C-alpha cells in the first residue's frame, strides 16, 4: 500500500504518523505566562538534538478543537523559558490529566495534584514528582503553519539538569530506576524498560 499524506485530511495523516513513530518519549513541559501563572502539559513529539551545546526539542501542534496555539507555546514565545520534566510510570495518570484542554490561566499542577519546586535558572517551576528535570532557555521556534494539524518545533538549550541521586550512577542515568514511559498510538502507552535487550555497538562488520 502506498499513501500520499497530501491526499489525507490532517486527522488521518496524524493517525498514521503516531502509529509509525513509536515509541515516543514524553516531554512534560512546565511554563509560566507573562502574569506568572503556571502551565503543565505533556508532548510526545520530543527528542534530544545534540550534546555540545546540550539541545532538546519538542513539537506542540495547533489545537484541533479551535485552531489556536497551545498555552505552552504561547508562554514560551512570551518568556523564552521552559522545563522538561521526565515522566516516570508512577505519575502516568497525573501526566495524562494534564493533557486536558483547560482554560488559559488554569494551573495544571493544582488540577493534577502535582507539586511545584523552584527551578534555579528559569522561572517555570519543576515537577517534584519527576526524577529528572531539564531547565531550558529558548533557542528557536520553527513554525510549520497556523492551521489545525500544523505545529511548531521548539528548540531549547539545556542550561541546567536536575537528576535524583538514586538515578545517577557513574555519570549515567539508571533507566531501570527511572521507569520511563513512552507513547504509542491512540490511548496506548508503553513501559520503556520492562522488556529490553542489548546490542553491542560495532566499529566495523567482520
């Protein structure tokens, strides 16, 4: 079967995209608006870019319900700061609650029963219940349209990391203790480390 995405309505193209790009890590992004009101929302179009400088990115889409930008994007455009909180399995339900389209100005921390802790280098707070936080300054936003189904690529420079002591082992993250989750299609999520295997990275074929 061959499918030209240009012939599909955006919702059908979206279903093919999220069913093909799997599993996806989740960026639990905290921001504040110019009035200092907090926002917290999950995004599964998320990845790292490079290590020097340390750069990450995530991609908020235009809302399909009303064609507007999401509060997270509006806040970052206004303030240039955000925190990516890494989601472990223990707060999966609260993370999912933060995907609800609350009215602007509603504090998702309070709605989901999550705890704010102060960041060191940026204004948005961190999620205490998360074990890893990436404090980020905005580097660039690339827009791909204003219509429903379109979105933006938010690129941030990581200016400070917070890692819980029990996860940090010889300069590495113990992912087994982190218990990260990933997003699949529809309502499906996956446990990232419940069934893993290892392959040695080779320098050449023998």
